[in-house]
């Protein structure tokens, strides 16, 4: 899928939000500047969040659960995770019982990324354009691509 600019990336996130459910995981792969946080921002806007959205690189996890949101979302950025032994402290398995997760840098999870995760790969193509490819598990059939 070609995304010609940041606005298109954000609109894709907004469209994806319409089909998001508690327990869902959206895994965002891509280099720095590929548009992962832009897509996450769109998803949060689509869920009804109106505040500022920044990549949670330093806090690692930012929980969004405010009145007016359709469902809670954990925005996770694993860029700073250096040791997989740190991962259980984040309680991501437990979070899926109450919220959806969007995870930047999911490769830091190694082989522990849930098999039912929607895996989106973003590649920056210059001038703000991006290319997105998706690996769609059975749990997402009928929900991807978003309408």
C-alpha cells in the first residue's frame, strides 16, 4: 500500500481504529522516521483521543484511557529495551485483557510477539511518502485492509 504523505498515514490509522478490539495487537515495524508514530497518532484520533500524541520512547508505555475513547489503548515503544528480561515488567499480556496494544519496534520482543498480531511494515520513500506492507493473521481477516 502506498501512503503519499503523513496525512495519508494518519488517515490509515484512523480507519484502522474503527475495527480495533480489546485484545488486539498492532505491531509497527520500520526504521526511524518511517511513520510508526504518525500511524499510531491516527489510530488514537480514530478512537476519540484529542490530546497530544508522542512516541513513548522514554516512558516505553503510554496508556490512553480517557472519557470519549471507544476503547483503551496502550502505545508501546520498545526501542530502548535492551534485554528481553525487562519485558515481563511491562505486563503487556495482562494489558490485552483490558485494552488494545500498538507496539513500535516489536522486533525487540523476539519470538514472543503474539501470533494474532497485525504486523505492519513501514518504509520511508522520500518526500514524506511511505510504503506499507501487512502480514494479516486469521484474527484480522475481514478487518484488514480497513475501510
